[in-house]
């Protein structure tokens, strides 16, 4: 893939964040998500790629744009890529004025991103120092012991990020029984998976059930950062089960990071929408000026870029619509 594509992906997530950020705290998550989708789509139309959305905003009959299977970009057949998008990860957070909402995109060569069904996934992920120490089919206690050993910590000093959901009551009790600490997340588990790769984030491990599409996107970021990820599809109803069968998904398989994101070429971009621990949210100023904070990751170089940008929106019609 063209290494300059990373900067263009930053423009894509910036556009989505700038559009969604206008809905911060206004209680309308659908409007915020729709604004992010529209802005992201417009920016993709300016990029010289032949892209196929493998993770998007739904099926062709359910979403007007960025649907699974859609072709986007300027149809440069020499630059064929798979695209995974989440224009607004954390819709509830942005609607409620809460932290850690982001706009995110992952790109890999064609055929390299798993076309994950829109269902639940049981997940476990960690940063580079604990890579190889996690197993989704191991007990909670065993995973905590192995990660603590890899990090040179006592279990009591581990912090595990878990989505705050009733379905995690048993997991929470198991973590507490081992003496580890828990950091609950209300919405958006992509950013906490990424956080496990940064020592100053305070997150050592993520565990629990969340969205499968978000799992693939998180795995793309963790692969760039040298982290580890495993997941197993967990359809919760007949509709999700039917979608898994349609995509010929293996419900018995534990997907490792190299199953979810194949090869050694990945680009990832995330822009903060609301303030979070890794990225600042969009801030708006007088004269239609706004600031954004973006994280761009790339393999095979392993480059980590933090981009702080100031946007004069009157001069950027693609951003300002």
C-alpha cells in the first residue's frame, strides 16, 4: 500500500470527528452517527484507492452509504484495499457528553481483513509486553496470572478493562476474586484495546464480550502496535446466527490476531470526538475554527503518529458540510 495513504486516512477520520462532534451532549446518537458517516464518505471519495468496505454501517438495504460490500474511492485498480470503518465508535458517549468517542478507519490489502458479521465477539487483548500470554480458552485466573508474570506485576496491580454490561457479571466476579482491578467502560471498546499498548494508559488487559466488527478494527490497531488479540464469534439471536452462516463464519474458531488481520501491511487512523485518555476530542473556536487530535499507525514500519490539527472550516467545504 502507498505509505502516503495514512495521511489521507487521517483526513477521513478528522472529517467524521468534526461532523459528529457538533452533536456532543445533544442526546441524539443517530444524528451524530449519520453526520460522521456522511463526512467520512465524502472524504473517501477524494482518495485514490479501489476500496471495498468489509466492515461498515450495515448492509446495502440498511445503510445509505459505507455499507458492507460498497466500493469506495477513485477506483485506482493498482491500490485495491479492504476497509473497516466505524465513523463513530461510542455513539452513546457522544450523545451523553461522555468521554472516549472516536472516529476510526483501518485499511489493509484486499483480502486481508476478516469480513466479520455484525454480532457479538468474546475478546481478550493486551499490549506488546504480554503478547503470547493470553488465551481466550483459558480461565480468567490463568490469563491474569500469565499477564501479570509477563508484565512483572502482581495480579493486584493489574487493571482489566471491561464493558459495563450485565452479561459480564460472572467475569467481573472472577477478576475480583483474583484481586485484579477493573476499569469499566460504558461505550466503545476499540479505544481501550488500543490503550493496553500504552504503558501510561493504566490498562493492562481487556476482556469480555463486545461487537465483532469493533474487534477486527481493534485487532488492526494492535497489530500495528505489536499487541495481541483473540476473539470468538458469539451470535446472540437468530438474525445474528443467520448472518454468520451467510458469511460462512466459523463459530467454533478462536480467531487470533493474524486471522483477523492477515499479512504485514496495515494502516489505522483514529480521531478523538469527545475527550478521552488517548485522544483529545474536537474543540470548536470562534470564526469556524476547530482542533482535532488523531492517532495514525502503520505496518510494516511500526510508525506511531500523533497529529494535532487546526481546521479553518470555511476553507474546507468537504469538512464543513
